[in-house]
């Protein structure tokens, strides 16, 4: 082997080892860095760091942050966004040349002869480095790159829209539990009232002033109240199981505290709709999808144009004829003359997908309009019901006060007091449930305009008042002993 062959063999070995090292190192991917790309979208720049330990009190803010951090469906949507980012890098790579190391080994029968009559080697090896560059392909790469950019915007908007839905589900479950727990408290008091009413009616029957029918009706009413209590207790258990599932934390026994204060000044329905047009994430995703599909149409049309590619081979080691050549290049021109309708089908499909994207955007806008107006009307009606129920609670309080005074003066029966007491408890329950509903409708309105906030801290804002289920709380009425 002469000096030139030794140099070429040494270069061949060096490049081979370098390529193996590059390929081996390229397989290592920083998984945390990859995940951090979509966590930054979900968590913001400075996500709060906290851990929940049972049975600490669980604020609504902490529940929302736990769900935002732990929900697998939300993280899966983040992976869709990450894949769009990766696709953009892949699309950009089409503008760059590709270089590959493609050694070949071939062999022939020993009896083979070359055209010069010399014997042909049984086995020959070529070790070329192949470079390929796409000079022109009808701007398909350009439009594909543009389409992927809009797809990234679409995936990001879809991820934020999914986050809004997840946060709303957690908030709804949180307030459903609070309402059910309040119902349990009121129904426990009502059960005591009903039991006292049964004892009172049994005493009246023994005294000969009540019929057996009255006793039976009173017992039936007490049993119905106990059924409601059992159902409310089951609702609490089911709600806490669901909340633990949504936040992926042991919160089944965590005390819940309502600190949400609904602002007094809220935008009108028309103003809310205008806000939704610019902030609703699914509308933004639909608009980005239209632009992505428009670029895909241009890329499909680009298939009609000719394409030009440049291929260059540099041989580190060459044993095939002619052995003295070190490199070779070729320019390839491809003009689509007849493709059996494949390009035409691709263009038609791209146009159809663009029309679908436009229809989806139109439907999304109409759906958002319906959701915003429905949420606004629900909140408006709930606010009116709260006003009337507060009047009812005030009237029931006054009726209960007068019934007790009248009973003390000997002008009313114990049953009159129990009835007034039961009416007060029922009105308190209705008011408490409606106030929780009002807050839920407020959160639904915020979701419908795309502005349901992600908390910045697991703690409520400083100085935030603890909202009571009812602003007209009264002490639990004392059960008056039956008349003997």
C-alpha cells in the first residue's frame, strides 16, 4: 500500500469513527428540557412551587394549581404542542443540505473480467460521503414551513383552551362539594326539626288532640327529609372523590373554604362577546388552522412545478472503476408530466381541508356567542334569584321570631314554631345553593370569554374576605319541647 492509499485509509477510519460518535451522541435527548417547553405555556414564567399535605385546608387556588400541574390530559395536549415545535424544525431542515456516509461492499464471481480483460476483484468497497441539496421544488418547502408555523399557533391556543376547560371542571366540582356540604348541614338541622315534629305529634295523639293520620303524615315528611340527607351526604362523597381525581392529590378529607368574591362591575353581554372574539382560545386556534390549511393549498399546487436537486459524492475510499476519481456530482431535474392524477387529488384534498377549517371557525364563533350569552343570562338570572331569596330568608327569620314569641305568650302551638323553623332552614338552604350557583355562573362566564385566570399562588389574595354561603346566617333554632 502506497503512501496515498494509507492516507485515504486513515481518513476513512477517522471519519467513520467520528460519524459513529455523532450518531451515538445524537440519541440522547434532554426529556426535562422538552417537557419544560410546554410547561412554560401552562405554568407561566414563574410557576408557584408548593406541595399539598393532607388534611391541610384546600383553597380553590390550590386546587386549580394542582390540576394544572398534574392533569395527564392537559400534559398530553402539551405534547401535541411540543410535536408541532419539532415539526417546525423538521420543516426548516428541508432548506438545508443533507450529508450521509454510505459505504458499500460488492462482490462478483472470480471468473469475472473487466472490459480491459483484467481479472475483477471478488470484493470491492466504496466509502462515499453523499451530499444532497434541494435547489428548487416549486416553493413546497416554503409553504410547508409557513403552515407548520400556523399549526404551532393552533396547538398553543388549543392547549390554553384545554387548560381553561380543566380549571373550570375543578372549580365546578369544588363548589358542588361546598353546596352539598351546606345542604348536609341544613338537612341535619331539618332532620332534628322533623324528628321533634314527630314527637310533638305523637304527644298530641296521646293527649287526644291529633289523629293517627297526622302522625303518619309527619313521619312520612321526616323520612323524606332523611332521604334528602342521605343523598346530600352521598353527593359530598362523590364530589370529593371527583376532586381528588381531578387534582391528583389526597384531598378527600381536606376542609374547603370559599373565598371567591364576584366583582360588582361586569361587562355587558355585547361587551363580553367582543372580548371573547379576541381572547377565546378556540377561536384563535380555528383562525390559525385556516391559515395553516391555506399554506398547505399553496404547497400542494407547488407539486405541479419542476424540481431541481444537486447530489455530490466524495469518496474516502474507492475500489470500483474508475478508482482514481475522488468525487462525483449530478444535477437532477424532475418535471411532472403525468402523475396519474395524484397531484390533482392532493390539491383537491388541500382545498377541501381549507373549506373544513373555515366551516369549523364559523361554527366555533357561533358556539362561543351562544356560550357567552347563555352564561351571561344565567348569571343575571341567578343574581336576581339571590336578591329575592335574601328577602325570603329575612321574612322567614321574622316569621320564626314571631312564632317563638307567640308560643312563649301561649298563643301558638309548638307545631307553629317547628313549621316556621323548617321554613327558615329551607330558605337558608335555597339561598346558599343559589349563591354558589351565582359564583359558578360567574366562572362559566369567565371561561366563555377565555379569561378564567390561572392562580399565581395557592393562597387567596391578601385581605380577601371569606364568603359565607349566606350573608343572613342565624344561630340554629332551638328545638322547642312538645306540649304535654
